[in-house]
C-alpha cells in the first residue's frame, strides 16, 4: 500500500528536505506541499492524504486550528505535528487538538519514517524529546519516563493487554511487563486506571479515541 503524505510548512527548506527524504521510499507518495493551514483545509478532500505532516506556527490559520478543522471534515486523517517547539504546553495542546503524533524537527530523518509507520497503525507517536518533555521530571519528585516507556504507557492507558502491546510494538511480553513495572514505579501508580488518568491529565491520550 502506498502512503499518501501532505506536507504543510511555511519554511521552503524544511518542506523540500522532508519531501526529498520521503520520496526516497517506494511506498510513500507526497501528494502536496503547502505553506499554510488554510490551503491544507481547502485541499484536504482533493489531495486525500493518509497523513498530514503539520507545522504549528504558520501565517494565517495555525497548525492547531487547521488540525481541528481537518479532523471535522475528514476524521480519519492522521495529523503528525512536525515542530521545533518542545515545550510540554505545545505538545499536550497538539495532542488535545487531535494530532496522532508529535515529532521535533531536529530528530534523525529515519525517525520521521518510524513516526509515519506508527501512526498508520493507529498508535500515537511521540519522539523521544517530546515524550520526555511530557513525562514527569525529577523536580516533581519522580523519575523521567524514557521515550519507550512513554509509548508503552500510551498503549497500556488505552486498556490494551501486555500481549496486545507486545504485538503492536514488536517486542516481547516480558519486555512489556518490565516496562509496565518501571512505569508504575516511576509514576507511583499501581493500577491501569491510574495510568489512564495520568495520561489523560497530561494530554497524551487525546486523539486516541479513548
């Protein structure tokens, strides 16, 4: 199956760079490159992308506003935020607006591909920097979750079993159990309901259908 990608970013060098990377894959087609949110909204149906790589700060309609409108028009569109902003507020707000993932612009190029593949399966994706920004920090009296632990947390908080998480993330059940134990210890949470509540309060479950 060919994955149809729409890139929305007002920085030509960023757009051209990402387009060049993505078009090197045989199973990805870039259906358009736009420089503002309004054009993305207007051309959503015509371009029919599977995934929209969306910048946040653009002239006119912002990436967040465009995300919300596009999901009203076509709810199955997967919006993957690609941004330079790593503040928890930006990340949590984007996920609350329905984004399926958040990737910082300084990640290695192959991580963009990983993010695309992940959100295509229906799983939310946070790059390591974004996951760490949302995770509790040491000043809160709790240890920071690793990027992998944050991903496992998202799965568990949606009520999935250890086996389901293992299949989705292509890891062993024993590894999931280890991550689960470490997450509960770091967050001082003892139940799945508590994990779900934590994820909701931190904005990382928004857009998952939970």
